[in-house]
C-alpha cells in the first residue's frame, strides 16, 4: 500500500469494474479467473484508474454467476485459490490499485451450510430463523403474493416431499437464492465476521449488493398488487427501503473506520435520488450508485432532471454522487444510445461527460473500448433472469477482446486447452480489441486514458473541486451543460444538429471539433470559461 492512499481517496476516484468470468482466462478453460486478472493488472493500471471492483468470485453453484454465494470467505476453485487472491491483492497494491469486492448480504445460495442446516432443522427452529421461512396458507398457497425480481413467485416450498413440513422460504431472486432474515441479530453478527475477514486481508472496500432490500416489512403482508419487482424492488416497498436497514450501515461504517486507512462502503441502492441519498449520510455508506441516472437513454432533459435531483440530494446529505453508465446488469451504453456508429459516438461522449463530473466515476470493463451489447443466441444464454423473467443480461458479459486475431477468443484465454469461452464471442469482436485500440491515438481506449490523466491533473491543481456545486441546464438544440464552480463547464450535444459552445478554452473533447466554438451532435467537451 502506497503512502498516497489516503482515507478519502474515493471522493474523486475512477474505479474500474472487473467481471472476472469475462476479463481474462489464465488456464484456458474458457472462464476468466484470478490468474488471468493478475496477469492483466498492468493494463488496468495503464488506464490511470484508482481501484478495481471485482464482482463475486467466492464459492458458489453459479446459478446466478456468483451472486448465489455458498461461502462468503473463500474462493471458488472455478476462479482459483485464496493464495492466488492474496497474490492478486498484493500485485494490485504494488501497482497503486485499490481493490473492492462484492458482498451479497440480501441472499445466499441454497447450498450455503446455514441454509442447509435450516432445511434439516425443520419448522420453528432457530436455524430457520436465520432466513424467511413461513407456513403457507390453508389452501396450499405461498405465505404472501410477493414476486421475484427474476419472474414468478418469490416463495418456494422448503420440503416439497414432506407432508409435515408446510414451510415456504422467501427468495427475491431465484429459488436458489434464499433471503437472509436481518431481523435476527445473528445474521448481523455473521456478516460482521465476513467484513472483518476481507478487511483484515487488506481489501480496500466493498460494493454492497441490493443494499436497500435487507429488511422486509414485519409480518410479511401481501403487497397491494402482484406486479413483478423487476424494476429493482421499487414496485413493492414491503421488500425494500425499510428504515431498519440504516442501522446495518451505521454498524458497518463504524467497522470500516476501525481500519487504517478506512475501508470504503459503496451501496447498490436502486431508489430515487432523495431516498438513495439517505444511505450515504455521514454515519452510513460513503457512496451509492445513482440508479436513476445509470439507466438513462439519450435524452438531455432526462439527464439534466436526474442530475439536478442528485445535486439536491448531495446538498441535503453531503455525499458526492458516484457516476456510472454501465455495469454487468445493464445493456451496453453504445447500444442503449441508438446502436451502430451513432450509438458508439454517443457512448464515447457520455463517458467523457461523467469523467468530468465531481465525485467518483465507475467504468465497466469494455466500456473503455466502446463495446456494444451482443445478441446471444437463445440456446447459449445462461442468465437465470432469462429463463424465469425473459430478460437476458448475457449480452453485456461477453469476454473482453484483447487481440485482433480470433485465436484463443481474441486473446481472452491464455492456456493451452481448446475450450471456447463460457459465452460466445461474435464475429468482428477483434475490431474492438485492446491491442488495436492501444495503437490508435483516436480510439475510445486512448480517449479514456487522456481524460483520466487530465481529470487527475485538474483535481490536483484544484480546478476540479472534489465537492463542487453543480447546476444542470439544457440549452437550445439539445446542448446539455453541467456547470462546475463559475468557470468550469461540461457540455454534451444531445440534439440532432451542431450547437454553439459557451465561450472558453476547450480542454478535451470526445471527438475533434470540426469548427472552433461548435459542438457536433454526439460530442462532448470540458471547457474552462474566461
């Protein structure tokens, strides 16, 4: 750990999300792993980012690609060993990269030892009180009408073969992911031990999965309707944003502050800005992902509206926003913004825009390459959300293209075995390859590197303040402006024609300006105003 790693490094950090399955395959089995990631850490460091966030690699039956955890304090042999993780952590720190891990406290795997003990112990047992078990109705229906994020009912029979065991168990996601009962203090104690395990190893922080949904309404009453909760649990307030959840993060914040340097807590809080901001009060988490922003389309008014809401929330609760456009659950921005060349240009402009905003920015692997969403043939889809709810997230999880040539799936696999990747790589994938973009000064990859370097330079000089007040406006022609302080402006042309830029010096633009003082559609720029 370097001496420059201060307690508040995250205030203006750029953090790179790694989806280990699809980042780099070190042993040639077609699945990304810790060895592959460790070998490619110098590439991540070359981007100039401050940290990596790794999605789950802990032991799991892999029903939901690791978000069904069976051992929170281990490494799945699919990805490697704990020794390899320790080496990776050390290598990352030597490169100046901090490491964040995913923790999944809402649910675990049905293969978790504590859940298996609960099934074996039977109705009314202390073991079952670690989860949400409840008897069904007299006519054999589930305890209530709650729906799963993945589609269908949120309850499954505990022992379908048993006449005497009438219990059902709750799972807001797949039936292989039972929800923990956070009203039982033993659950909180258990997760404190999980956090301490990773913090003691030197992990720099945690991203907290489904952070707003730990507590369910007392008594587990029926919801007003049986609408599925695929919008992030917001359609059923009985299963999310219960007031009790905030004490969990106050406890975790105190724990994170026991360490030197302090550990970072980042929440996946899929709520409106005013509600999500409450999770980042001074004694709770440090950051929460801005989900009202992250899924926006190419709409200047929507960007300005949500940006203003996030600024109002920051003014109320103090924590600067975190900015993101992509993650492993979302359609790639190049596709979401229209697809083809237009979508690629817009995604590039949007990436430069969020890097110019105050607060932390999160970049999903491949976003720096401008990767589009991939259509995965139905027969090759593995996402459980597809089989249960008709939504497929596999298209944003295709293995990264490292080389132009297709051998070993464009350099994704480094071993000697001839296995194909766990998800199919499409034709033409090499056109986006890191190898190709590294040698192209006008590529998306090189734009990201220049922008991150400039961002760090401007922050170091105090031109980009870590906690700048911002104002969002939309001017004629669809010109989106985010004003930082009095003389720093981030501009993005979201209309159909070119627009006049505010007067000042253009520090960087997503594409070269075709005429001084004008911004072409699908372009963005950082401006120092006179």
